[in-house]
C-alpha cells in the first residue's frame, strides 16, 4: 500500500477555528463582521468566529474620556483575551489603538481607509446650516479634545459640551434637543448606513482628523505566524504607509488618543506628505507644520514632523494639558 504523501496529510488535517475579538458596540460589530467577511472570502475553507467583549471605555459613559485615562481604554480587555489565548485577533478602530502595544502583540494589518474627516451633524431646527452659520451660543457635542481645541480656535462663540455613548445614543441626544450639533467621524456614520445624517464634512482647515481615523487595525499575537499570514491578505499598503506615519508622529509626541493632536496624510506616487497640529485646550494656540518624503520611510517622517512641532512649542502645550487633566 502506498503511503499518503505530505500534501494529502495536510489537506485532511482539521483546520483551526480563528476567533475574532470585538467590542460589543454596533459600530465595532459592523467593522468586525466586515473583517470576518473579507477573511472568509479569501479563505472559504476556514472557520472564523466573532467573540464580543466589553471594554472599560464602553462601561464608563458618565465621565469625559480625557478624565478616565485613555491608554487602552477601548482595547485592553481584547488584548488580555489574546494574551490569554481566548481569542486569536482583535479588530479595532485604528484611532483607538495605542501607539505602544503590549509585549507579545503586534499590529498585523491595516485595512483600506474610509473618509477620515470629521462630520457636522445638526439638530433638525438647524437643517441647511453649516458650522460657521450656527447661532451664537450653539451647543456642540464632542468627546474629543482634538476636535474641541481646533473648533474652539475658530468658533469661540459656540459652547462645547461633552457627549458619550455609541453613535445612535449620541444621535438620540441630539434629536432630543440636548445639543444643536454633534461632531462625529464620517467613517463611522458611513459604516452604520447613516450617511444621510452628515450635514457637512468639515474641511481640513477647520479640523485635522485623529491619527488612524477611518482605518481598521487588526492586532494579534506576535508569534502567531498562521494568523499573521491570513491577515496580510487584507492589508491595504497605501493606508498602512499613511497611518504608520501618523502613529509615529503621535508616538514621538508621547500623546494618547485623548490629546489635541490632529493629522492629515496624503500619498502622491511614492511620496508621502504628513501635516500635523497640536492645540491648546482653549484653542488659543495652534502649532501646525508638515513634512514630505518617501513613503517607504513613513515612520521616520512622522518622527521628523513631531520634532519640528516640538521645536515650535508643542511639547509645552502637551505638558500643560497633561497637568490640567491630572488635576481635574
């Protein structure tokens, strides 16, 4: 009897089920299901399962994000589950993923970016207006210090009020009249099928977006070669180059998700341009600059831009913000 060859043995061996971790929010699940579908399309013979967890950021909804600490606020529980072998990978909104990952984990893939801009969403009484035509004293909801600082700089006549919760709960508060307008991510609204709620996509001269906004980052164990190989099939190289530059910029400034740091990145062939801003909480000081260089050196460009802004006073602003947040 002829023994089976190694290829036959490999094909007959049961394949491992890949467990995908996600937060429980509607947007997180939509994003995770999309990743699951992409992987299933590339590997129809594999089994993928979605497992949900609640993170600290999902549980604490009555305190501003900046006051409860943001290092791993929406990722820590998923990361622990990976390290404890309970799940094999986790899908994150890349803007929520800290630039320093726990030992043993890696950012294995970054998927194609949706529109990274910020959106103005209005209460019905203001339909037809834009952000610069709202009445004096209009109440604008945002949970982001980055948005708050940049918009305060241009619109000191408005009131800015913290808003927490998932997208639908925020929209419910807006529609109930608690706010005149909200600032939300274009990408999140689009993924939830809520594009019709966007009244204005904010131009970049008003609001540079968050590092990684609009992209999904997939994290897994650094020694899991099988999962890393699977994830490489859905990575989008242009988005990776842009967001690695952005994350290097943020990391070099030692800023977390809840600091007034905004970016804009753009590719033209093999050249990458990265713009960045650091703003004071009151919006009275904004430091902006940009760098251009080879996309292959994306992270070095991010570090270069951070150094340029630091030389212009950015670090002093960030130190002041850290002190203020610690005292509040």
